[in-house]
């Protein structure tokens, strides 16, 4: 059962105590009916902003849309926005109304909203903090059939679709976002209106488009979102470069076109990170322009390097952060990294680590997995990829060597008066073997005291045993590591 925060309930009561109306509106009502926990709680009222501020002194009003932000009494609750009922004037820039008129009727306020599933309201007068579905329904205002559309899993505009999209062109991409997040489909007339109004997306800032696009990419069905954007004439206004891959066949290593493969790679991406999902979608973005030849023997030489440059332009155009851009570019540029079990050494793995950074290796492997599954390969992680993970962890671990000790040759020379040479080497081997036996001994005081004792002994026999113990430890650690990654 979803719980309405007590501060929201209290806001409703205070407004009603002052003979004013208070309704939950928008996305939080939709989420309540779906049984989901809302991220934000919005309240609508017939109180004018000044009246709302008078009732709630701990608030601020810094806009022209009638929205008063009420600060919570404690840090557990978030700010609640209380907005005066309103009706919007004409929209001249396809984004914002020229003027806003306040209203006294909740239905007038709901009429101006985008989709029916967002045009419902719940009266706070008789609602509890843990309302049942019956209780919500008894207090529900639903003049445009939003509840029916929720049941039918449909995204439908309030009133005429073309008018809604002309009022605010960002609704074009928001409609797609609601479809993929909720698993809904577009109502027929809404889809028709959307297609006709698609060009209006050019009037929306790149930052707002980016924010909606991110929500699509991070949704449970991102590949469906991309395809809906394409089918409804919107993708050309977001990432037209993706459409260049439609119908472009690949070579004998691929059974899908470039575009279909990109969508399948995104669908099968094992990572939830935005940067990795973007890389999965865009990793082959330059294949159409680098294709040479026809049929199964066609080539796409340097599509990874060319693609990195194309990706940088796309993400800059959409105003992504520099951090995200650099990460996606890095992954796309290196997604073709070569790895064959019999032909790759530990030193080459170290070079790969140095090239892409240890922190990026898992993301690069996740991209390779997405690429493989997007190509129709049945196994996400073949033996050679597991072997790469094994070698990466192996070369990333501190080697079992005297470098692990909290003392070194310089300390032994200056404090223990041990001269550099075979004897010092033997002492260090013995110290290392004892630390392997008991890691708690790896502190400078113990090691220095022990070194002074060993200085007096004949080290030939104990040094040999120490070397054997060190070698046994290396073999055992490698055996454990191989079992972890199921490699031989």
C-alpha cells in the first residue's frame, strides 16, 4: 500500500480549514492508481499564491505560474508544490503560454494538462495517509477518462492531440517516454497528431530534449523508445545519425542491419549506467559511412575511431555533460579491443588497462556483452571474455612479492644495518613467507625486529623454504582466481 506523506495530508487540511480546496494532481495520482510510490507530490488549490503563502509562511514563490513551494518541517520530507488552478493563454513559442489566468475550478486546471493519465485529481479532504484503492476512487476527479486509459495501458491526449502538442512541443517526446516507462501504447488519434506535429520538436531546447531522452534510455524498454521515436518522425530531430543505419546490411559476422543491431545491443545491455547504455546504442554509429563493399564480405574499417568522433558531436549537440561525453567516447573508441586467449599476454592486458583505465574495464566488457547479444550470439560471456576478466584481476592485484612488505631494502640498510646483497634478499623472502602465513605480522616494528634476528642466522635453508612457500601461495591464488572466472 502506497503511503501519502503526512506533510502532504497536513497541507490539504490547512487549506480546507481556510475554506479552500486541495487536490493531489498529476503524476502522483497516476502512480497512486498504479500502486507505485510517487517521487513528487503536487497539490492544486483554488487559493491564490499570496493566500497560500499567508497560510504557509515557510514557503517561497518565485514564478509566474501560481506555484508556491512549501518547505517541510523536517528533512525526512521533500518540498511540496502547491499550485493555483489555472488556464493557459495562447502558446506562441510551442513551449510556454503567453499568459496564465488563475481559475476557481479544478476541472479547468485538469483541462490544460497533457495526457488523460496525468489529468486526474484526488480530493485531500477525506483521504487518509494510507488510502485504499476504493478510498482513492471515491475521491477521484477524472473528467477525461484517465482511469480507463490506465486500465487500457494507453497514452492519450486531453482533447485534440494537435492542439496539445502545439501548446508544448516537449509533449511529443514525453508521450514516448510515458509509453516506455509504463509499458503503454499511443492512442490512435494521439499518434496521428504526434506525427503531424513532429517538426515542432525543433522549437524545444536541446537541454529539455536531452532530459527526456535520458529518461527513455534509462527506462525498462529503451530500445522500444528509440523505435517509437523513429516510427513517429521524432528520431530525426534527436539523433538523425541513427536513422542512417536503417536497412544497412552488415557482413558475415552479423545477421541484423546496423540500426536493428544498435537497438538490440541497447536492449541487451547488462548495465543500467547511462554512459554504457548510450555507448551500446551508438557504438556502431559510423558503420554506414565507413562501409566498403557489398554483401557478406563488406568491411567497416575504423568505424570505432570514426564513431567516437561522431558520438562526441551528437552528445555535444544534445548538451550532455563533459564527463558523460568523455566516458561514452572512450567506450565507443575501444569497443573493438582485440582479445584471444592464446595470443594475448599479461603485458598486453596491462596496456589495455592503462589505455582505458581500470575503473572503465567493467563498463567496456558490459558494452562487449551488449554488442555480442545484439548480434544474435547466444552466449553473453564466452570463454575468452571470462579469461580476459581473469587476467585483468590477476594483473590488477598486488603481486605476491617483497613489495607487499611494510619494510624495504632502504629501511633494512639504515636501521637494521644489513648490507644489500644475497643476505638481504634472503631475509626479505623469509619475512614475506611469514607475512603470508600471518598477515598480521606485516607491520614495520615486527618486521624490523625479525630482520635483526634473521641477520644472525644461517639463512640458506630457511630462505629456500621461504621461496617454496611464496611459490605455493602464488599457485594457490591463481587457482582460486581461475575458479572464480571458470577458466583453465
